[in-house]
């Protein structure tokens, strides 16, 4: 017999997509205007700017204490790990993603499952920080999400059947995808699906890619690390950066990191997509003197061609794993188009979102040891003694001097998204107060192996709490209030025009606070730790609030001493949806 | 009462029906399956069904491996078959596969390997152009567990390196048809194994001639054995140098293979193929 290799290529394969009569197709205008429409949630961040602000007011400070569960649905199986998803809702159907690359469609009236898609994962996946997923994107008749084996899967929203699948990259080299994809309008190509890559601890090179939503066909690719060539329409386009070794020594740019693992936001006003780039590889900063662009940075990308319009580096020559991936949230103040981001490194930055010009940076955690401040030029004023030592300078040449640095590498804030209230003009930032002992070790790159060159252990800096939800005035940096939490916060925040702030804790409490003073008005035990992001929408005249509960994420895996304090928190996997009893809502 | 218009076409069956009273209504299933009426309703709706000995299902007398039971479904004795469906009454997933010849370019015949969860009727149902389903079958005696055991691929540290690999061969038959045999590496997970592996299976194969003209389509379901091994009888153009098979699994992965028709290939063009 003649051996024949079947190739997993998706070319030249015609697919017919069933019509979905009950569900109206999601249009690009619906996504762009998502923040203004209260009857659905069709984007990550409740609007592409990522403000997580709802104009709904039916649930308010006076009645929120009366919230009751409308229904709950278990994610089932034995795959109960961290649930970091944000639900989407459209035409009475909720779409959620879950641990181990699973997805569900749920009837929002009853909480009953409509369909479930379980991605068949290889045994050798290499996720760094739990088998999580942060949500889906929806467009037309498709819902699209990324998988732990670094694929994008587009499902028919009505049936849950696969319409197309595309491999982002080789999972064996450490690639995976966990962020919610972003859908943006373009003139040249129609709506594009924008995604990044995960695998920041494995020496992968970060990039942002734009694909046609209907087919998954790649339109452009933009690497984050200087020296790498982008592509447009299948041809090389432009190199990232001005020259190959401007801010990197030797060949290290080739495995330079800068993973875009948290996806991005989009600002319809400027037409720019904002993506963050993760830590440079390896962690040992003495191996790579220079700024190491664009690691630990925010970049603004023109979705028309994938070009970088501006970049801003939060931690040049990072030595602490201060990934620059945290979300960029657009907001307007003082007649200016601004954007804010709360970095792993403990500073809250305000930038001009039209050109990336630095406006101000304020500490949002109690203690920062690695930098005195962010100077007027937007660069950190480093504390040289707080950079982990060069292993070559150590006595045996194997381990550099250990330093205690604050924040820890899990950050003053990690992936969990903050919210901005157009009513109070405050940002609500889920932060953590912790530090780390960190030291450098020699390391060489090996495909598919962790590329750290550092050792570390996390320690709390207060006896009574690590987590702290902070209300921050972006114009002054003033912390208006904080709500402390014993365990580190790891879930997203939602705020409403009725002056409420919703978030969940690893202890399992789903809470609503008064947006003006942080006073707790509602708390419900969901049964497992919350590391997901809440949403709210209006269904048949009633305001609904949903959160997915299920403990996990990076903290139990990487939390050092902190992991012990959360060891008694049990895993789960449950979607909770709340509303007011009708009688009470009428009051 | 389920209303089936059931018609017998063989004399033996007719006698049986007369003995039973020969009145309208469901006629007893020759295989005496407890679920046949529901399965038939689910599969065929209100279409007319007849039990017909011309539709043959061949299984081994003794099952050695309940995850790999060789099965042949053969309705070549019937004219104008538009579709051939294989069903297993007592498997947790009853629908095994559907073969659809395109424009009579494939015979109503398929051989494959089947997972069997417990002893069960195995049936083939052939839809003829007059809208009637002709059903034949046998009872397969087997020990259980074929659908709820993990795939062999589960013990493989990396099945992703071999998934979609295929072996195939074409033979020329005396009547001008071509016998196609193809084996494709794929875990064909049922989603029912205790190890929590989700359902993952090839759900469609399109068989095409060298010029791309469709010959047959096969829909596969979870009970088809791991590394599906299929035999078909197809009718490509007499001069076609190959037959191609395009596949897609339920995760959206797409596979493609080309099986050469060695008798139509120039010895100069492919000198080594003949010796392998």
C-alpha cells in the first residue's frame, strides 16, 4: 500500500452555513455601539473601549440588596478549573467559554443549555497559568474563541457546530490562546478578528493578527518585538521597530517574548486597536541590556494594515516579569481623548490615546520598590538595588543576588479587567498588595520549555489582606476608596449608571459596592471562587446580572506563600444569573 | 400506535405476515429489537419502510475486539439506491454512518469497523428512488464496552502528529468499478469514555474523481472505530489517474488524501509507487 499523508489544511474547502432564523446576525455596528445598547453584550468589555460601564439603572443602591438568583448552570464534567470568562448575550442566548477550551450556549430565560462544544485537546498542551479561557467574540452567525492548543474555532451560534478552525501556531512550542478575540471594523477588509498569542514564559514572540471573520483567513500579522517582519495580504509588510538591534543585544530579539496574551481593546473614535505586550524573555534582565521594545508595552495598531501607530513602554528592560499586557481603556476627560491602563508594575498610567503621549502615572498599590516614580518623560526612575542581581556577578556564577521587590510578578494588577464609570468619573481597579523574593539564574532557550532564568516566591505585604478594589480618579491619581479582601483579587469589575460596582472574590462572594464610597450593599456566596468578569443587560424589561464562578487561574499555581492561604478554596464551575424579584423591582 | 406502512417483498416474509394476521400496523421486527419502532421513527420519520433480504449486513460470528468489529453493508442487489444508512439499535449512539452515492457514481456498499457497546442488531437501510427504505440486518453477538473505552490514541503521548495520516489503495474490478480502501488515523472519540475526553470524530468524507467530480459522500458518527478503515465501490472516469477523499472532523480540522489508480498512471511518472 502506498502511504498517504493527510494534511490539516483548510484551503479550498467550501463550507455551507445554515441560516439562523431565530437569531439576528450580529453586525459590526452592534459591536462598535455595544456600550450604548443595553439589551445585549456582544463584546468583551461591554463595548470595544472596555469601560465595563452599563447605563442600566433598574438595579440601584436602594434595591441591590434584594438581588436573587434567577438561575444557575453547572459547567459539568470533571474539568472544574479556573473560569475567567466574560459571558456574551444576544437575542436571549448567553455564550460562555470555560476551562479546557469548552463553550456553551444557554437560554437566558431558563438557564438550560442549548449546546456545548468541547474542543479535543492534545495531551501535551502547555498553558502557563491554568487551563482557562477569557471569553468569546460574536459576529454574524458565529461565535469565535481561542483554545489551549493555539487554535481559533468559529462555531455556528445556533448549533454549536464548527464553521472554521485555524491554527494560530504550534502548541508544542508553547503557544496557546486564552483571551477573548476582538472584532473591529476596517474599510479595506471588512470586519477583522484581532487576536494575539499566549506563551510568554516559553520564549515565543508576541504578535497581533487580523483575520477575516467569515473564514479565519489571515490578513495581516504584526510582531511586537523589534526586528521581526510583519505581513499584509500574504506578503512581508514592514518590520517592527526601526532597526534590528536598536534596543536588544545579539540574537535575543529572536526569542524576545512580548506575548500578546490578553488580547486588546478598540477605540472607534481613533480607529485604533490597543494591544499589550508581555515580558521579554528570558526574565534575567542582565542578559539583554537595552529597552527591549516592544516588550512590556502598549501598542496602538491600525487595523487597516497592522501598522503600529504608537507605542508606550511601561517597564523598559523589565527584570520583574511586569508584562505590559493589561487592558487599555479609552475615556474622555478635560476635552481630551485619553486612555488609562493599570500595569503589573503598580503604576496607573494615563495616555493621550491619539498619539500615545504620556500624561501622568500614579501608584495604585501601597508600596512600590522597583521604581521611585514615573518621570515626566514617562520613563520609570529605577531603584537600581531592587533589580534582581546578575548571576555572573554571584559567587558561584549560578545565582544572582536575591531582592525583595514589590509588586510581585503577578502584579499590582494582573489580567482582571478594571471598569470606568462615566457617572463617577472613577476607575475601579482590582489590585493586589504583594511582593516577591526574586533572583536570576543562567538560562538557554529550548523550544517548548519554560524560558525564565529566574526563581521567585511571592509573599503578602499585609497580614490581613492582599486583594484591594480601588477607586481611582484618573485626573489626580487620588485613591478615593478601597475595599480590602483577604485573598488576591483575580476577577473583573463592572460598574453601572446607578452607582454600583460589581465584582467577585476568590472566597466566592459576588458583591455590589456603592461606587461613590465603596460601601458593600450586596454579597452572595456562589460556592466557588470567582475569577471571571460580570456583565449586566436588560432582558424583556428586567435588568439581569451574570457572573461565572469557578476558582483557579495563576494564583494557586504560582502564588508561593499565598497559594497556601487559598488552598482551602474549592474548584467549581457555575454560571449565576441574578435579577430583582418583580414585586421589588416595581417598588 | 406508531404508523408505519410496512410492505414485505419476499415470499417468506409475506407468509410470516399472513400468519400473523396480515392486518395493517407495525409488523414485528425480524430481529425482535426493543427499540426498533422508536429508532425507525427517529431515523425515517413517516417514510415507507420494508424489511428486505436484498439488503445484507455481514458481521463476524465471533467478535474478537468490540472496538473494531468489521461490518459490511451491501444493498447492491437493489436498483437505484440513493442513500445507505447503518444503524445499531442498542449502541448508545445508534446512527453509525450514511453513504450517499452521487449520480450513481458509487455502489450501495460500504465496509468499515464498528464499536459495539453491547450485543445489538446491526442494520443497513437503503433508500431507493421511489422513496422507500429497504431494511436488512443481523444480530451481532458481542461482549460490551466498545463505545465507552478510551481510544488507543489516549495512550499515545501525541496523537496530533499522526492524526489524518492515511493509507489507501484502488483496485480495478472486472465490471469497471473501482474498489477503494482507505484507512485514516483519527481517535474517533465517542465522548462517552470515563476519561472525560470529548467527542472527536471525522464527520464527513467526500470522495471525488480526479477531475473533482463527486462520487460519494459519507457521514460518519462516533461508533465508527478509531482510525476508520473504509471500503467503497466507486465509479470514477475510466481515465482517472486517482480518486481523492476530503475529510472534516467535528473540530473543523480538514484532511485531504489522493489515492492513485495505479493502472492509469504512467510507469515513468510514478515508477516507485508500484513497488511499495
